[in-house]
C-alpha cells in the first residue's frame, strides 16, 4: 500500500469517526467466511458500518479526528474491526446476540457517548445503555406522572369529594 493510499484510508476513517457518534473495536479474527458474511449482513441490517482496519492507520485516524484516548490506543493490538454506529448500544446487542452461536466477536473497547469502555467484560453494561431519546422519554414520563395523578384523582371519586369541598367553601365564603 502506497503512502497516498494510506492517507486516503486515514482520511476516510477520520471522516467516519466524525460522522458517527460512537464506535466499537472488536476482534473477529477467528471467524470463518460464512460467519463473517453473516456478521456483516447483521451489521448492515442494524445500520452498523463494519470496517476491518490496520491498527496503525486507525490510530492516525483517531489523532486526525481529535479523539485522544490512550485506553483505546492500548487495545489496538492484533486483528481489529471497527463498528461505527449512530445507536449507542446497537453493536453491543449485536455482539451479544452473535455470540450465542460463536465465541467471536470479542469486544476490545467502545467509544460511546464520549466515554471509553475497555474489555469484553463491559459488554453487558453497553447493552444496558439507554440512548439519548430513551433518557428524554424517561424524564418526560417522570415529569408527567404527578400531573397525571392529580388529573386522575379529580376525575375519579376523589374528584367528586374535592368538588363538594370547593362548593361548600364557596358557600361558606358567601
């Protein structure tokens, strides 16, 4: 590979790093052709971009993209595949599902929501991460809960009692 081809590849990887908010580094080295094709198909279905990279080129792409995480660089040994994603937990769910039939892919590290997760033992934590939209939905639900309780109380039998109290207070004030 010429220096010019390497520079083009580094630019492409740096562009992907800027395009996607998160990525996972995985080891898929011992997967045979069928399992690799199956993994790529599942990644495509879940809108995950899977790219096998040379570690040194990916390190340069990280530098170019302004991601300075020494923990990530430390995991870039051996064979590495990068899973670029817009949905934080999608690759973790995919890896967990895929490992029901295979011992790979093994999670090396993940860069999700500007946080670094290192090691395969972090897979369960990544599966349980809530997306930004899920968190917003939870907060809205919590904020709506007290208002719903008041409205349901007013509409139920308690509402009739409250209406009776308000009426008697009005009569007393008059």
